[in-house]
């Protein structure tokens, strides 16, 4: 019998949708901190940092990064 190597049930979804990315940009433009933004979105600050520094979509919205 073949074993299943499917592990999608244990993976936590890290990426934010376009709406939440827009919120990040708006709050960054208001001078809010990463920790503040994370609290407002109910996310880990590391997730917010990931989207700020590595997400091309945020770079399009916010050219000051």
C-alpha cells in the first residue's frame, strides 16, 4: 500500500491578501510601527516584516520602501 506524503494540513498560511497589504501600506505611510500594524491585523510582526521587505505588491503601492 502506498503512503501519502501530503502535509498540507499542517502548513500555516503566511501570505496576506491584497486588502490587508493595502492596510499595511496605509499604516506605514502614517508612520505606524510594524508591531502596531501586526496588532491591528492580528498577525505576527514577522509576517508583516516579510510582506514589507519581500512582497513586490507592497513595493508597487509604497515607493518609499
